[in-house]
C-alpha cells in the first residue's frame, strides 16, 4: 500500500506540475525531483520515480494470496500505461 501511495502521489503531482510551478506550490514531488535528482531509487526524473514505485507496488500486490492484490495491480498498470504514453 505504501509503494502505491507514493507512486500515485508522484503521478498526481506530475499531472499538476505546471499549475503548481506557476502558483509557486513547492509541495509537488515532481518539482522537488527536478530540483534534486533522486539517485537512491535510480531515478533522475519524477516520471522514473513514479514508474519505480508503481512497478514495485504491482510486484508486491502480485505476491498477495488468492488474488487479493488484483485491483491494485490493475490500477498500477493503468497508471504505468499513462506514464508510458506521455513518455512517447
């Protein structure tokens, strides 16, 4: 759950990045990553960081018994597809 929460927040901040930049909102993960590359997670962009956390969340959810993580896997997959489309 934690990995998804972090990944989703970064994903959401990516969507809000330009508006937050214009309004001076400094509590935006995408803008924070742009200012300081996050090397701990081998990510140089907010997109890479979101991709990392969402992928890890999906992997963790796949290990849950009896398909308990299926809905989380679906949501992670949908968000990852958006990131991939936007990167293309």
